[in-house]
């Protein structure tokens, strides 16, 4: 069972600077894998071309893509 102190409320996020080095490396690898996927690239074309998410860095784009994808799946 997960340690309850490691679970954050939905409205909180862990700043990248607060991640352990290993977690940071895992996130970087995962982010790169997601960014190279066709689903993410299609999402990027649709969303960035319509100016819904202007000037987002890759980290923010991947987080937004994952959130929107999970919201769609949950619906």
C-alpha cells in the first residue's frame, strides 16, 4: 500500500526542482518517449495550431496532453 504522505491532492503538483535525481531522469525519458509518439504529435498539431496552448514548453505540453488524454479516457 502506498504511503499516505506521498499522495498529493489533485490540485497540487510536485515542482521539477523537488524531484529526486532518479525521478527526474525517469520523467525526462518518459517525456521524450511521449513526445515522439504519433498520438502526442497529432495532439500537438491540433492544439498548437489553434493557439489553445501557445508558447508552452515541452514539459508543459506533455503534462497537458496526458491530463487531457486521461480526462477523455475517464469520460
